C-alpha cells in the first residue's frame, strides 16, 4: 500500500489574515505573505493540501 502525504492547514490566521471574525466573502480573504509559495512548495514535495 502506498502512503499519501497530506498537509492540513488551518485557514484563518495561518494562510490568510485573521480579520477577527469569520471570512464570509472573497474580498475579506487576504493571503498572508508567501503563503501561496509555501503551499506550492508542499505540493511540489508531493503533499496533498487540505484547508480546514
């Protein structure tokens, strides 16, 4: 059986700016600097990404 590498990431305050309340629309969702690069590196390393 082949193992699958999975990276679970919390959303608010981990990959996007925590605005103090639930992000309810696209305009409120702002990535933290270089979060997209970190996720891309994890994918290149073979990880599946799950945002929780």
